[in-house]
C-alpha cells in the first residue's frame, strides 16, 4: 500500500481532520531513541549459544561463534573453561541465534499521519535505524525520484541494511501511484529514467482499492502489458501492487515477476498458483498492513508490544494508538470494518502459496500510517505464523528465501563460517514460536555490536 495520498478525496479528508491536536502524530516521531554501531571491537566470541539452522530445520546446540571483522570465522562446539583470544567475549548462556531478517516491503517513512515528514533525509535515518531490529535487507517498492537520487548517493547513507529501490510506483492519472501515466510514451520515459539510475525493479499499481471501500481508476490492460514488456526489455523485473485475484492472474499471464501484497479479494486457486510457479514470481503477504487497514487501533497497540528496543517514546505510542488516530483512519476508509472478512483470505492464501512451493517473502508495508518501522516486521512474523506456517517456515520467509532471491545467500542469512555476522540473539527458542523474537537481547551487524542491545551480562 502506498503511503502517498495523491488523490483529492483523501487529501481533503486529511486537511480537515488533522486539526485535532490529539490525532496521530503531534508528538515528534523523529525523536527516537538513538543507537550506535560499535566498530571499535574487531573480534567477538559469542559463547555457548544454540544456532538455529533455518534451511535444514534444526538447532545446533551449545556452540561458540567466533567473529573477526564483519565475518564469522568459526562455529564450534562449546567447551567449558575454553580460552578465547578475541577482544570481547559474550556469554550466551544457552541463548538462541538466528540470522538477521529481511523486510521486503518497507517505505522507510515514519508511519504516522504527518506526511510532510517524509523527506529523503528522514528516510535515510529510518533505513539506518532498522539495524537495531536486526533487519539486514529492505525493499522499498515506492519512493520518489528525488528521494531515490538522494539515497543512491552512497556518501549520504551510513551503516544500513542492504537496500533495493524501485523508484516511484507507476499508476493511472488520478489514481493510486507515485508516478501517474496515461500513455506508452510516459511509461517509456519513466522506465528509461529508472534504468539510467541503475534501478533493477519497476513497480506499478493495479488496484481500485475496492477491498477497502475505495473506487479508484486503474491502468488499462494495454498499458499494464506495456509496463511489463518494457521493463523486461531493459532487463528489469516488473512487480505489482494488486490485491484482487482476477487482476493478479491477468498480470501473471502478462509475465509479472512478483506481487508486493497478498490477495485479499478471495481464496487463490490452482491457476494462480501455477502462474506464480511458471513465472517464478514472488508473493509478499503484508499481513500487517491488512490488519491495520481493517482494525487500526488494535493493530497499532499490538505492534507496540514489540517495542522491545524502546525506540519509540511513550507519547508517540499514545498519540498513534488513541481514539483520534483511529477515527482519522476510519474517516478515510469508512467501509473498512464491513469488509474485514477479507482478512481470512489473506491468512489462507499465505499458507496456500507457501505449500504450493512458490516463493513467499516477509514484508510489512512499513510506512503506511500505523505500520511502524522495525516493530511491524516483528509483528508480521507473528501474523505469518498465525496463517498456519510453522516457525521454521516463517523464519525461512524472513531470511533464507529473500536473501536467495537477492543472490546474497549464504554469504548473508546463515550462521556459518565465512558468512557475514548479521544475527539476532534471543533468550527463548524462536522455532517453538516466532513470538519469541520479543526476547531478543543482542543484535550484531557486520560483526559489530548494536548499542541498544540489552542485558550484556558476562561481557568483557
């Protein structure tokens, strides 16, 4: 779902409803708790931990992880009274270690109602902030050309997750999309511009938002096909915001490479699953944004249960989860509650797509109001487990699957010799429930300690 409300009706509703000082974001969400990456320690031993091998569905108990620089030098069985020759030793005391996760639908925006704060500088800050949650890769499937150019300047971005940008989402005039078009010439121009910038993925919309009570125009089939064919002609992938089953199948027949939202209109069928497999297309459920769309207040409050790194101040939590924010959202989408039955399709479809052998990747749609940076990724893990996936399957969708898709696995996403030391350490077993992500107490990024890590008992 796009965070930019480019059409007149919502803009007017925003202007008239935002006058309430209690609604949404009168506390500054930019004032988040700071964190740092400690690059002063060259070598670390993480002693006596249980390594979660997600790909092979097993836990390797009582291991010592030796880290030098940004890489894992060795993983070996723990021995009592072992002498370690590293700068720092952290006693894991039987904690569990998983690879850092990926959020494949993340707009890098504050997720409140103050869209004036969505500056390129702020987006970089949010991108960098995601490291403290153990997020090692992000795909942003809608970002302005100005912000794209700004962020692609490597000198402006510090330590941050691996990033995939699509530039602005292509949509119809007066419809849902960051770059609105009505002709093949306009499509050619924007795709050529993205290609010149080095963008490898083109995203477009094909959604009238009827699932949420909207009545938006959509692109004509001829233009949709042209987007896909032109993208492929440039060696680029074409992915889509589409929530309706019949429209999704229409795009897959044209050669679509991925869906950045789950299908909410109805249960998917065998033809859909076969088309996904034929195209080798991915499927990102974004259950968090659907839960937020149909139950804003409840979803926001649930996400704050994952505020374990205490990044968000209490006043921001209270302002976004109060009745005024709920009422603002409901004023935009007054029919949402009556359409909530679509949620059951999202959960059923996630499991059906996974069990059919198709590629499912975790993505939260962070940036939509009420879908919060970092904590919504943890929330999405819980929701994917609620769809019927096992904890191992959920973790696969959040680590191994997207990193393989990006060509980064096993250099990233595996706790093994030679892999990057990007990991999350938890007190409780995440393979018994992914909700145990809430017991995370340590994050490492490229072998460096994230300073918001908690309870570093036995560190020296």
